[in-house]
DNA sequence: AATTAGCACTCTAGGTAATAGAGTGCTAAT
DNA sequence: ATTAGCACTCTATTACCTAGAGTGCTAATT
C-alpha cells in the first residue's frame, strides 16, 4: 500500500535508527523502529532492511543480539543527505546577540567569549582558533622602549588582533630616535600581510637609503624578532569538562586520549589550520579525522573571514552521537556573527579620512 | 632492646605507612610494615600501634580486613613533621634551567612555560597565577590610535606584564595630540600601583591645569576604561589530563567535579589569591581546601615576588596521595627561580644611566 | 518476488554462590 | 609490654545460572 520505493524506505529506516540512537544512546532494534514511527511493515521486514544497511556499511552490531548502531559511514550519509538543518530558536539567538553586545572589546576577548558560548550552548567543547597573525594584514606597529636593551613591539592587525613581542637590541636608542623609526615604519607598513613584511620593509628601506645606519640596524632586529611569529594562531578552548559528562565517553582510556589532545592544543591547531582553507561549515566524523585520538569524536567546524581573507576557524568537539542538525546550525550562526563583527570596524576605518 | 620510645615508634610506623601508601596506592598491612623496614617487633605489636594511630585519627580502614590508609590528618602530620624535604636532582635542575634560558621573552610567556614545566615534572597539573595588574606598579603606558573612535592603551608593569585594552572615545584626537597626552602621562605614571593610578592622575592633573579640556576628557576615559582592570590575574594551567592518569581518580564523578573546577578557572583564582598573602610554600590537603570539589586533591603552592611585593602564585594540583617531599621541593624551586628572573630586569634598569 | 510468521540461536546484564586470601582484633600466654 | 594463635570479616575472583533482547534463517503467505 505504501508508495515508498525500496531505496527510499531504506533511507527512512536509516534515518530513524540514527535519529533514535542520537537521542537515546541505546542500540536500536527492529521493534522500536516500528513502534515509534508507525511504519506499516513487520519487524521481519525491518530486520531485512537493517541487515542490508549493515551489509552496505551504514550500521553495525555491538554484538549479535543487540540493536543497530550507526557507523561513521552511516553518520556521514545522515549528515550529508538525510538530516534536515535546524534553526536556532529565537530565544537562543537573542541570548547570543545580547552577550555579544556587552562584549565590544579587543578581538581576543571576543574570541574567548565565543568559545565559551559555543561550549555552553552545545554542552560540548567549544573552540575558536584566532588567525595566525602572519596571515593577517598589519594596521599599526608601535615600538615602546622598556629598558636600555629591550623594546616592546606592539602589532595591531587589520582584523583587530593585538600581539606583542619583546625585542632585545644591542645598541641604545633614545626615545626621539624611536619615534622617528616608528613613524617611518608606520608609513610603510599599512596593509601588508605580516608574512611579507620583512621583505617589504627592506625593499622600501632601499628607497630611503639616506637614513642612518643605526635605523637599518634596528629594523633588521625588528624583522628578525618581532615578525618571526612562529606561532600559529591562539586556540581558545572551553568546556573540556563537558566531555566527561558524555555517557559515550564512559571508557577511561578513550577519555584520557581525548584530553591529551585537548591539553596539547598544538595538535588541534594543526588539524584546524588545514580546514581554514575551506569555506562553510564542515563536519568531521570519527575516523575521518587525521588525529587518531579523536576517532571517537566528531568535530563541527566553520571558518570566519574579514572581507575576502579567511582568518580563522571555530566550532565544537563532541561525541559522534551528537545532534548534528542543531550543532551545525549553532556553529554556522557563530561563524556568520563573527563575520559581521569583523566587517564592522573596517567600515569605520574608511570613513576616517573623509571626516578629517 | 630498641631504645625507641613509644611515641617515637608510633611516628615511625605512621611514617612508614604513609610512605608506602604514597608509593603503592595499596592499603598497608602490619606484615608489610615489618618486612620492608626490618623493625624488630612482631606483627601483633604493629597492629596495636596501628589501632592506636587509627583511634587518634591519623589512619583509617577502607574496610575491616584491609590495611591502613592515611587520613587528611595523617598526611598533614606527615607533611609538617615526618617528611624530610627532598632536593631536586641535578639533572632536573639543569633541565629546568636550560628551558629557562631559551625563554627570555615577555613575562606572560615565561609564566605559561613555567606552568607547563611544573606539570611535566610533577606529572600532575601545574599552574601559575600571574599578578593581577592592579597590584603591580606601572612602568610604561602607551596610547595608540586605531580608528577615529578607538584608542589602544598598552600597559607595561614593573614586573614585565603587558596588558592592552581598547578604549572608545567620542571625540577625535589627532596623533600629535595623542603623543603629548602620552608624554604627559608617562611623566606622571611611573612607579604607581595600577590600583591607585586613577586617583593619582587626577591629582597631578590638577597641578597642570593649564592644559586643554580635551586632554582632561581623554584622561577621564582612560581612567574609566583602561584601568578598570576588573580582571584577576591570568591563570595558566597545564596538564589537566594528567589528573586522568592518576589511579586515585578512577571514580568518574570525582574526576568530573575536579575538572569542572579546573575548567572554570575563576574558582581556582579566588582560592589562590587568598594564598598570595602568605610567604613560602604551603600544602593544602584534602578537606582543608575551601572548595569542596577539590577535597580529593592536594595542592602545593608557593608565591613569587619582585622585591618586596608578592605578585602571584604557582604550584601543582594532584591527588592526596602524592610525593609531597618531591613536590614541595619542585614548587619551591620554581618559586625561587621566578623570583630571580623577576629581579633581573630591575638590575639592568639601574645600570642604564651609568653606562650612558 | 516481496513480505511475514515462527523459531532457534546468541549474547548481555544481572544475580547468586563458592572459594581463596588478606588482614584484622581479641585473648591468653610469655 | 609484647607476642603467638586463632576466629572472624570483608574483598575479589570465578563460575554458573537465568531472563530478556534481538537477531538470522527458513518456510509459509500474499
């Protein structure tokens, strides 16, 4: 009587299993499937379908006499084709927006706040990877004298990142000299990516070669030390303890491994920086991750950008059995929100010369 | 035949029990005590002593037929009276010293590195609480114009902390004006604690009242925004996952609670800031902590200072069953090391006028 | 040819029982 | 005051049982 084609029904069953499993965490049996979803077929039929789905790799058995559980492939298909995207509730959106209003500070603190909120709203672990300053463009560069032999360099990037670095110098510079170096630099520095800045400064220095050797010397130091930002971006990570609340992670060894990765943020940074290239919200499910300690997890991540440059990544880490539809919506929302936030100061900047 | 007085022998037994328990984690029985320590008494005698120690509250039974385990009171007595302080091995000291050499950067990164090393060497969780900038004295203050309506204030404190804050202003200031404000401030600002700076600037401003109103306005903003450093110090915390490797924390609920506290650094900050007043290395054992989630832990902490001002705290968090003697030595060593590091730049500063 | 009823089979989770071993506490002897 | 001796208690491990959940297969049904 049902007009559903075989393939369609298969998908429906798969969808029911995954959905149910995500909610309950218990393997799903044939009877349950029928009960909850008024399918007009017998358990036996469902069992056949389940067996087929298992043969094709979308489901497994923990053991002979238990219900089905999704495999990574199953989740993947669900995320790609079966799941329908949710929207955040208005209440949630308001809550986020409100928190953002009060947080009109430096970029770093916005990012930190964002990772906290991601964690809070998802009940998983939230993270934000700030841009490696190297990728970003330079907006201001300030040199401040600390002692006889140390200068503080403060970099402000286009996106609003602020980084500082202490340089050691071997010849004294008085503050007047410093001011003119500073002025010289700021004339030459604007809008260049931090990466290219060393080369660029030297090039421009050629043209102004009538300057004193001392300056050149300082500049060299500057390039060597201040812009040798080996760092990858900062990783803000919040709500790690949420992992422990997940019944999926009852196994001690698994949890320990996950925490080891989270603890050493470096690994995660690398993993995420790979993703920074890609546009849009992505889901990494279980073994799809390059990092084997996270094979029991899924990661939902997106990127953010200012104008055309992709700057960083953000997202959540949780168990494979997560509410993907909701999480994707959440991460997506934050990604867009940050994009909006980042494009705001740029506008004000352009207004400046006119006003003056 | 043994000339040991009763009390002395009791202490010896207590010491053996705790020592052994710290090493093995297994309850200690009467036979074990004799075996390992060539005491010339019978098991029965030892049992009597154990019973007495238990009556007095230094030991307990997990259950009737198991050996003894120290109570918090037992550990406390051990730490205060029984334990003999260890020294770090030369190898360890060298390893630390070497790591420090390469890390000659800003204070924050030194602190972060320190917490990492504390964690690595202890195999527990290491932390460093940086000074609340409010406590520290101001060394330099730099204002950098970002946009038409935003100024970046960079604070450098005496100890080497660097903090920045973005201020929003409602009237335009051109860079020349900013430079003179800056100069004015730096003349007045040196050596004052960040806490008192608001009042102080206003006071001095009175004296120079022949300045423009605009300046006063900016100053006000400055005081309101840049020095409203509500923050407590930063807390660097590393090696949280080490907690999971401790067999003592096999209980899931306990661990979850501990992690919740660690995750929300705020609670820990408060706990530690209380301790900042006190001098020297302190041990907090189990229920001695004000924070009930940490009742299964012990904390070894010390403070560090520059000159006479205590600035921050550092230490480790581990299970109650920890090698106190070693841990105390470790924390102590780092405390002294940081003290030394902090007093170094001050010296160089004094050398300056002479050299010139 | 797809669906279904029926049934044997498998595996888990939970409970009970039995046993060995560790360590105590007490009593009476030294 | 110390100790030998012994009964006692509790744990940890193993083995075994049972109920229940859910499957997979075969043969009957539509």
